C-alpha cells in the first residue's frame, strides 16, 4: 500500500481537525493508500515544534515554504487564514503537489479564479474545504433532491448564523480586518458554507440582492479602539437558474446559535429540512400521502445512509464534526491517488466566491446583481 506523506499548514481550529482526520481516516475507511502526518508548519519554529510533539507530526517548520518545497511531503493541506491562500496554492502548483485549501478559497473571486486556473492548467489534484455538506444527512438530502423525490425545487430557505462575536467585549482579530481577513466578514466566514449548500442542493444562483450590516462598529485592538471593517450579519434574496427562489441569512452575532446552519428545500411534491445542531436527522415531507398522514417525518441517520456505517453501526448513535473532516480527507486522498476530480474542487470554491462577490456589489449599489 502506497504511503502518502501529509504536509499541514496551520495549527489553529481547523489544523487540529485535519490532524485528527488524517490520523484516523485509515482506520475508518477502506483505503488504497496509507496517510502519514509528515510535517506541520506554523508561523514560528518553536510553536510548530511544540504542536508537532503534542499532535503527533513527524517534523515541523516555522516557514510554510519549506514544507511545500520539502521532497518528503507528497500533498499539502492549507488550514490558515484566507489572506495567505493565494501564494501557498501557487507554490503548491509550482511544486506539482496536490493541494487541499480551506474555505473561502480566496479573499475575492479574482484570487479564487487565479488559483482555480492554476491547478486546472497544471492538472494538480485539488479540493476546497466545505465540510458541513458532507454529513450523512446532507448527502441524503442531495440524493432526495437529485432523484426528484420531492419534485421540482421551487423555494430554498437557508441560513448560517452563529454567535462567536456577539459579545461586544471580544477584541478585534484578523477576521474583523480587511487587511488580514476579507471584505466579506460573516458573508465570507459562515455564509460561504450555506451558499455552497444551496449550490449543491438547488443548482446555480442566477441573481441576488443582498443587505449587510456592521453591528459592533468598534472593538478593542492592540493599540486601542479599532473599527470593524466587514459585515457582522446580512441577508440575501436569490433567484436560481432553474426558476426557484430563495433566501439566505448569515450572522456572527446571532445570540444563542452555535451552529445555526439550516436549510428548508420545498419542491412540487414535498420538502426537506435540516439543522446542523441536530446533524444526525433529516426531516422529510411527502405531499403525496393522504391528508391525515401528512407531516414532516424525522429520519434518524444510520448504516443505510451515506458514509455512516464507516463510523458506527447504530441507528441514531450519530456522527460529529470530526467525522465530516475525515470524510473530506478520504475524498481528497481518493482524488490524489486516482487523479479523479472529487467535489468540491477549487472550481466549486470559485463558484461560491462569485456569489459572495455579487453580494458585496449588491450591498454597495443597493440593487439586484447577476451572478
């Protein structure tokens, strides 16, 4: 069995999740390769060495370029802030190394397109990190919609709202600054996930109108009070290419919501509903049933549903966040070993960033915008 040596850039929230995934994916799934956690890169040599020791990486570096150029690294996982993605991806392409990059792919659509064209022209295997849509329940939702079980999609109501910046005493960070984050705040951080879900489940978005707001205009910074430069919350109205309409709400100020990633898709013969805070269930409404038996049915995830059995055999016992990342790792390794494109590729990440770009224009110009 071929060994694939992983290089990971970033040791934050997602860095640890990817570490867990690549250390466990071989025990979870039947693999044709054996992944090895070879090298981790952070911004400081001593910090990288400490993380490598605690997390089980063989080697470490304080310079991500050393990781990309190292002949002992076969593929690269980028789990650093979006402002760093473009040079890292271009370096991976230059080194002819497969690359997985966390979302949002670029700080804007132009960057995302540049990265997409670079990996496509070099034929470098690539994926972008949209993990929530990989739950067994959302994979089942995709099957239900694609098979026509709920008929033609006519409306989508979706949101991704969290409260990680609701507290006004929380300081500024790279997320609240355009220079270190992106022009899109909650729009880029959380809305990108639910935009990805809408594209996956209902198809291309043709046009939209968006409205965003900065709620907490200033936060404490390292040198005193600092302006918040990107959106805290917002909404979009959507028109899909297939004629369906929809709406998206997004927020990093939604008090009490910890993982408020939800969608309701209504079709001509029924509907589905999903809530990530109850990620092991999908609700299905079948309009063809007799009136006395109509109502949403709760489908508990179990071995009969996509990717569930690899984790456990009990219906309703459930999967969690780290399982989503393990599924991503399995899929990326498949793309690397076979050369087959596995969704979502950088091209799919670019499609999300095009919607974000259109939303920024709409909010600025106060009008509908074609995507």
